[in-house]
C-alpha cells in the first residue's frame, strides 16, 4: 500500500549531471535535501520541490541515458510575478509566459537542460 504521507520523487538521469544540478539549485533556487558522490558511477542530488522531491542521478561513464518523455512537473510558487522575474533575471528558458486558465490557475512553463517541461502555478489572484 502507498503511504498517504510518504515521499514522492520524480527521479531521472540527466544528460549532463552538473548542468542539471546547477539549473535546479542555482536557476530555480531549490533547496537540496541531500546529495552523495561516491564517484562517477554513484552520485546524485535530491531537491525539495514543494511537497515532493526531484532526484537527479549521475550516469555511469559510458552508459546510455534514456530521457523521460511525455511528462511534466507542476509546482506551486508563492508569487508568480516575482518567480517570473527571477526566471528572466537568471536567463532560464521560458517556454510559456504566465497564462491564466479557466480552472483558476496562472501557469508558467520552463524547460530544463534535458528538455523536461516544468510548470509553475499560483491560484489566480495569487
């Protein structure tokens, strides 16, 4: 049985581990829950993303990296105007400017170094 209050993690192996760590840590400003580095074949970083986590695993040298496809992450932010300006200032790749939707969310979308779409939202009026 799934634990109702258990952890949820989106886990993937980026093409370039260092670039992705920099994007999530410095670009988005996500806090690191923990990380490890036991060499090129065993390293990772776990970021706190709201009530969930994003876990990056370093690829072993010579291994083929299979990219996630067809998925997106949706993460709530405190203030869309401030978050949008931060993304502009940090030159992050915005693929959709903040847009209001009829179900009551304002959503902005970014693309990470691996082309994964990250959606950020606030309830309209937030």
